[in-house]
């Protein structure tokens, strides 16, 4: 079987994104879940939508890096290694790895998790905004992240298939230490009972290549057609053109087209034609040794 989770990242990032994601759930689109950015200004609005709409299923979009002047949920004085001189998250993963201390990463993850669950919202899984926790540079926080997920019974977006991970890492070929680290991370997740996906996929081309909705739709349909057996996650960033972030981001049109795609009946029919089994993080048949405590 080819199982597919479709996740919408950046819930809570802005009101336009929140509205787009809720619209998709209300339209019974092929969206398995969304992941919330607890430290962003739109998080409260996102939580209100979840609590009033049982169709919305969410996980935690763990944020330790941001290119939009976001701040940690904890005060900068409590997590000084995670912020720049203005008290904002570093804008690149490289800068994050250069400064971040493991204990402060853990404290911020805990704060983000507790902010969500203390509001009365259930989280099924977690993932990493901008991939900052995967260990793709000199430092790695994958062990701390897997410990965190095991502590709270969360599955985690991290692919068992390293070729899938290599799509998101700029170093070619992959360094041997990173390959060994990936193998160790998968084994450690299994020992903890943390559910992992087999493949992690998205459409990563810029607006200079994906110049129309039809090109984006075709790209995702090809991704779907090429899915392997096992559990894959395709993650998108659907939003509306009304977002204030659209003004300074030429790639925002891709988010608008991803919204259109997830509202498109033809895309749902394509999934059916390919005999893809849509699933969620709660129901996916993950390969794990033991299930973590809920």
C-alpha cells in the first residue's frame, strides 16, 4: 500500500494562512493535518479555530529559526542562544547551529508544546520548521527532539529513507557522518517508539520555474504518481493572497496555488486514480518497535 499524509505547515503564521487551512478542512479536501507555530502572532487565532472546528487536526511545527523576525515563546533572556541581538530567532539554520545550546532548544520546545496542550488542544505529531532540528550541518538536535516526542507520545516528521532526506540537504553527496547519524536517529526513534514516516516530500522549485498553477498541479501529480510503498508525507504551505507576507515574497504565489490545489476536486480524483490511501498521523501504519506513552 502507498499511504499518504498531506500536512499544511505554518498554521498560526498569519490570519490568511489560518483561513486557508480551515477552508481546506471544511471543504473536505485531502488534508490530513496541519502543524501550528506556537510562537507566532496568529497562533491564538489558529487555536480558536481548532477548538471550534473538529475537522481540524494538528501537530506542532517546532520553530527555532524564522526568516520573518519571529521571537521564541520564552523570553529572549531565558533562551539567549536561540536569538540575535534584537531578540529574534536566527534567520538561517546555519546561524542557529552556530549558537544554539541543547538545553535551551529543549526548553523552547517544551514551552511551545505546553502552550498548545494547555489550551485544550490535542497534538498528534511534530515537525521542524525549516528543518532546523534534523542535524544537517555541524550540530544536531535530533536526539533531543526524539526524546521530546517520546515524552509526549508524538510521531515525528523524519524520513526513514535517507534519499528522501537528501532532497532537503544542500551537501551533495551526503557526508558519511550524516548518513551514519541518520541511521542512528532511525534506530533511536524505534527504540523510543516514536513513529516516523518513510518518505518526506514537497515541491521545492521556485516561482521562476513553477510559473503557473497548472505547472504546480502537474508537479504534485507527478509526485503522487511516483510515491513508493510505505508512509509518505507531502507537506505544503497553503495560504491566501491577502496575507501581508505576500508583498515581500515572490514565492507566495506558490502558497496560493497550493491552497487552490487542495481545494481542487481534480487533485482528489488523481489521488483516487493512483489508489493512494490517505491517512493521518494518528492512523498511519508506522514501523515502530514500541508505541510511546500518550
